[in-house]
C-alpha cells in the first residue's frame, strides 16, 4: 500500500484535476489525503475586497463563514473520493493585501494569474515547514504543475519544491482546457509516470466529488449536467489519470 498526499491550492483543485485518479488509488487500497493549503480565513482587521465580495455573492454561500462553508463542501467531496483531508492557513489570494498596505492583491480577475508579489515570498517558508513537519517518511507528495499560472498554485508548488525532494505533479484542470498548452514543455522527458485509466466507477465518483463543491460549479460550467459532460469528455481524452514525478 502506498501513501499519497495531494496538495490542493484551494478546496476544489484536486477534485477538479484528478478526482478520478484519487478514487482509483483509494479503490486499490492506497491511502490518499488531500491537503488544502490556501484554506485560511480573510484577515480579521480588513474589509473584504470588492472582488472577494463579488465572488461570495456569485458562490451563493450567503453570509456564512465562506472558508468554513467551502471546507464542508470539501469534506463531502473527500468522502466520495475515499480520501482524508487536512488544511493549512494561507488565505486565498482573493483575501490578501499587499503587505503593509491597504491595497488589495486581487482587484480584477487578471491579477490572479500575475507572478507572485515579492512580498508574498514570506508565505512560502511556513508552508514548506508545515509540509516538512507533517508528511510522513515514504509518503508520495503530489503538487500542481501550475498550468494556468494561478498565483496560489505557483505558491504551493514553490513551497513543495523547497523540500528538496522529487515530487509528483498533476495537470491543473480546467485551466488546461482554457488555453492551448504543450505538456511536453512542462514535463521532463525522463519523468517517472503513473497513468491509471479512469474506470466508469471512478468517473462517477469524480463527477459526484466535484458536484459536492456546489458553490464552484457556476464558476466553470452552466450547471451540474454541464460539469458532468465536461469531465466525461476530459476523461475520454485521457485527462485526469496521469501524474509525473521529477
């Protein structure tokens, strides 16, 4: 039995990208945990940014503690996939401010895909330390490739790389479908590979797991049926079943 930790920048990223693979691994007896890194609360001493407030309305989570509400969606998803879960306390980039200022980090959607601000570098060592202290010896660690250049995905990968070990990498979905990317440019030719065919049962679990993230469906698809169709097409094309170690 292998033990795996999949790093998820946000509550839904592993489910979206490789939910079928996670289910296949757990079905064969492996132990899998999904660790969400950017699961922290908004700063208590600042107002929500206009962009964060807009997203909260869009997600239809009401006046609830939104990170907590999303964590409950994640718990339901992990149960479907057969995975354990853990969280770290970096706030999502939509809640962050430029250090020492009242300037929101994310003002418009394009800001999400900009390079990390120099002042954000202070977030990386604590994440690395958290991983170093909590990942058991022999555990296989899986991080996003960072396709799409989402700054939180980049932060997570950089923190994992500072461990100085060879890492597994998964393709960031749905970003891979939003633009044309050549995976050969992202993956070394000598990378080790695990490729599992996503079975019908795994596909169903994958779709059901994503459906648990109810607040996020409308962010990518018109409805749940649209999501199910898109995931089925992605799996049919060979997506979501392969990770690479380098």
